[in-house]
């Protein structure tokens, strides 16, 4: 409001007085800087967000920012995606805004934008206060008084979870330390089981690392709405080539409503589709990992599928995100980046 008044009073005061007023009149270009833009209702950080966002996915970049020789910005995920996309089509990658050719050597990082973005405010998911992006992760993991934490006796079965500022009070009153050894056995067995499962997973991964063929592809999923009767949010990658075959990844979000009184839990599932025909069966194992340009939090899980002439799609498997909150975070982003590792033995 006060800014509003300031602009309208400018021309009047200039008209009223003579030379004396002019003496204090700022040069034209400087004055323009201090007058609010036409989007007065938007805060500075929102306007900056619109300027510093990636030209492809329109998100604020979380890691490196690249620019074409004309200065159009791209986040690292979209940049590598453009390069990979062009490579798979045997085409020259171009800037989506101005069509100038881009490649790893002509595109440059833009550190000023990276630093500016990391200073923009971002909201803590627990206390809803705003923090610079570069300190948000530390705040959410180590400092926020509202962050969800567990009781230190969780290993002997205490299921308590609550805001960090209630943790000390709870632990003083927690009944679990007073339980007998026989009573805590059950909790220890569950813990043992978890460790065994983890060990099985690592054993499986180490075995896969011995396979003849291992490839990885950095995949970017883009959302679209289905044309079905019920519009659904679906994701698809562009096609990529592995061992002479064409592949793509599809993903979808399902609402997993176990208890109608509770908020539905969102789950993301994905499938791997073989677009070309195989004459002999291809027994493939695959894992989704974070990759160098993404920031998804996954717990690795190995899936296996036998592709044949008639079976060219894996079932929709759970995209192994650490929790439902991570799923919501991905939904809020415009694209999802991850690394897909594929293992198979040659016949
Ligand atoms: Zn982007
Ligand atoms: Zn450009
Ligand atoms: Zn917080
Ligand atoms: Zn407890």
C-alpha cells in the first residue's frame, strides 16, 4: 500500500516545484528500479522464482543450473535429459527456448543463479516457517522443534513418535525401560528380521554386480493426464536404448486407502516397458536409485522380470520411496529424475 502511494505522488511533486524539486529528482532509470512492477501483489521472492526457474520444468533448480549460449536456464535434470533425448534420437540437442545447439562444452553453469536460488525462502514441512533453501534440509533434519522423532527406546518396542519438543518428556515417562527381557524379546525379533531382509538385499545386489551386462540410464519422468473417463495423473519417460532394444518407463500414483477415516496414503508404482520385440527371452533385474541429478529418497529394491516375445511389460511395482511424504514431494515437482540400473546375463 505504501509503495502504491509513493508511485502516485512522484509525478505530482515533480510538477509542483521548480528547480529545487528537480535537484532531488532521481535519474529516470534509477527511479524505475524503485517503483514496484505491475505485479505488485506478488512478493519479490515469488517474482524471482519465476525468473530463476528452469525453462523446461519451471521448477526452481535444486542443484546445478546450466544455460545455453543465449542465457536460457535449465536445471541439471532437464539439461542431461535433453542431451540424452537427442542422443537416443541421433539428433543435435537444442535449447527448448531459442533452439540454439547445446552440448556439455557450450553450455555453462550459472553460479549466480544457483546461489540466488539457494537463498530463496522455502517452507519447513513441519513448522511451516520459512528458511533459505540451502539451510532447509539441516533445519528439517536437525533443528526443527516440530520435526517428527521417535523415542530412544524404540529398539525395545516403544512405538512413540511425535514432535521433537515432546521427546524428552516422553522418554522420562516411557514404560519400555522397565519391561523385562522376555517382554522386549518380540521387539528384538522384529529388529533381527529387518536386518536379515537388508542383508538379503545387499547379497542380491552384490550378486547382480557380477552379471555380464550392467547398464544404467538417467531417466526423467514427465507427468501427463490420461484421456480416460476418470482423468488420472500418469508419468512417462522418453524412450531409451539398452542393448539394442528400445525401452521406456511408465509410472502412476495410486491412493492406497486402507482406512477410510485416515488420510489416504499415496503410493507411486512404475513399470518397465520393452518397446522392441525380442526373439529369445531376456531375464532382467533392475533397481531404481537416486542418480546424479535427482534428489529422490529411495530404499533400493531389486525387481526381476523375464521379457519374452509376448510379455513386454513388467507389472507395476512399488517405486521404493522412503515414505508417503516423499511421494507428495515428488508430486509437487514437475519432473522426477532417477537412475535405473539394469542387469542381465547374456545367453
Ligand atoms: Zn528443469
Ligand atoms: Zn536458449
Ligand atoms: Zn521447522
Ligand atoms: Zn518411549
